[in-house]
């Protein structure tokens, strides 16, 4: 980030941990010229679910506090509510949007889970051990989102999903944006201060 600051290069950051606040001083300097945006991943409001899905990551309260702290310093935050997994955290979408907006996020994004390549078998093994009573139902719901498969590689569709289950998730997201993010917008970062954007010369190197 010090290099980005030195060369006035815009930067987007995505994280699921609170340690980003250790560099708050640099983030504030970047934001002084509208050079930074932060994406904070929040996949559940349930600590039980968080510990199952994302062990060894920051607690939900710490993530929401991170959003709040960044926002208080005018550093724009987009909440990444992803992946949305039907049968595990899909029912939380509205509450996730409400909580992240209340803590200062100016936008949110989401993806419908897809299990590409070897990830499919890894996920299947994991859910059968971690959530045995839900495993069959969740895998079936994921298949409903991808035309009977657990993955779809088609660009523009793969992260959105298809079918009734995926449509319900998208409907909830539209409602969430209307209820909790109306009038809010993640700003475009400043591309006018770095040479590569002004004259095409890669002076950074």
C-alpha cells in the first residue's frame, strides 16, 4: 500500500479479517485522494456458521467493527456477502445487508456458490463431515442453481446461478438494496494521479 500511495495508484482491497486496520494511517492517506476502496467479506451473522465456513478468520463482530471504523474515516466499503450458499446462509441475505449498511457499508455484492473443478469434491467431503444432516439438501439446492450440476463455467452466468432457487436469492438481493442501500453508491476511484492512466507510461517500473 505504501507503493500505491507513493505512485498515487488507485487500489481495491478485499479482506475477511480485521488486521487491515493496522494500516489505517496509510488507508487514510490514500483516501485523501480517493485512491482506495475496501471490500469486507461477511458471509453470516451467526458465529456458529462463521466458524464452520471460515475457521481462523475474524469474528462477525470484528468484521462489522472494521466496516464501521473504515467508514468513519470516509474510506468506502463494499460488503462482500459471498458466497451465498442455499441452505446454509442464503436465508441471511437481508439481515446481512441490513447489518453491513448500518455499520457504514455503501454497497454490497454477492455471488451464488459454484463448486468448480476439484473444489466440488472437497466441498462434498467437507459438508458431509461438518453438516451431515444438511449435506444432501444443500448439494441438491446448489445443483438447482446450476442446471443440475454443482458448477457452471459459463461467463456471466457462473456466479449468478439459474433457476428458481437462484432467482429467489437475486430477488432478496434486489429487495435488500432497495431497503438498506437506497441512495448509497460505491465511488469510482481516482485514476487521474497515476502516470499509467494519464499518458500510458508505466513509470511505476
